[in-house]
C-alpha cells in the first residue's frame, strides 16, 4: 500500500499589527492562530511576512529606532514561546520576520520549522520593492530597499519530514510571488508546496491612484494561481491585512492547488485561519505531462536574455 502524501496546511492571516502593539500581545495572537489551526488538524501553519511587527518600511526612521524591529537570532527569547507551543502541538510553521545578520546586514527573512521545532529552511527576500530614497510629499513610504539587503540565499528547495509526506518545499516573501523567475527556480527543483507571506498595500505604495485595493488583491491572487499552475505546485499565500497605523493592507490569503484553483480563501481583513488538505500527488499531473520540463522545456531556443533596461531600441 502506498503511503499517503496528504498534509493539512493552514494559512494564518493576521489583522493589523500596530506600531504601538507590544511584542507580547503580537506573540499571543500568533499562538492563538497556531492553536486554532492545530485544533482543525493542521500540520503546517503559514504566517505572514514581518509577522512580529508592523510594516515599518512605510516610515523614515533613525538607525536606533529601526534596529528595534529586527531579530538577532531565530528563535530568540522573545519568540521562544511560539516555538515551544508549536513543538508541543507537533505543528510546523512558516514565519516572516526582519533579520539582523551577524555581519550587520539586514534582511526581510522567513523560516520554516518542522513538527519537532527544528528549522528546515531559511529564506531571504530577493525582490525588494519601493525605493532607497525618501520620496518627498508621500504620506507613506516604501523603503524596503533602504532598510534591507537583497536576499543572498537564492531559491533553495528543501524536504519536509516524512509525517508530511516528504514534500519538496519552497519559500517566497511578498513581492517575490509576482516574479515568475523565482517560481521557476523552485519548479526546476520539483517544488510541491510553496509557502509565502506578504504585507501588500491596499493602495499604490509608489504614489498615484491607478491601483485600488480590489485590483491589488486580484493581482495578488492571480500571481499565485498562474505560477502554481505553471510549476505544478500547491501554494499557500498569507497576508497581514487591514488598516495598520492608518495604512491599508490587502487580505486575500489563499491556498491554491497545482491546477491553479483556489481551494481556500480568507474572507476578512482580521486574524483568520484557512485550512486545506494538500494532496502532494496532485502535482504529478502537471509535472509529468504539460510541465514535464525535461521533456518539453527548450531553453536552447529561448535566445539570450537581455539584462539591461532599454537594450531594445525604440522603433
């Protein structure tokens, strides 16, 4: 008899984390979401990007204030209760946070743990949106390029434990989910379950009125559906949502199957758990037929990739 390769996953969407909220209060919310998911049978819980803090890149800050938002180790004493509770429940989790590396560099990072609390994988966000310089006249900034270094770990797939069916896992963070190159790097490694958290503005963070919250939510979901389908993988994409310190964040947390179908979706902008049973063998249809890369992919015919902007002259 073939062993089951089905894992129950949960997306733990969070409502806003305000600038004035204490770490203890935020951690209590994370643990409550974890317990809610575990009570529904979840074996793996996905939290959002920068789950421990408000989305601080929206403000200019001096260095001393900025560093207070960063974790110098993971786990650390302030977040150890989350690790302890997850291990007691036998539940793994994905957690996004701001990382201060030993060499002083700062990253927008995530980890995934197994049911025993051990860290299975680490990831640092590659596609940093926004600007390095403060943009005059804007109420809110998008300063990820100012506060974070570009991720230097690449896109390393990794194996989950046998209890989960030994899935091939991948991680992305927020804006990474919009870039097909990131997904394809994982797809070429046979990814079966992509985990990602985001904090996406409900307005155009670069200025202007051309993008509504509805359009930005549509694009968020579209990116996950299209890339899950084109890489024959399950995907769990989880928001921090609602009005955070006066700035709106979209919700729309989803679980998407390898055919690109939404199988679970958040309905609110608050703390909310969505759950789905992930049949990892459902990836085989795409991986062995339409998106059998070894059989059908032909990079030798793609010609060169033009790296520089403006390399093709106007007509």
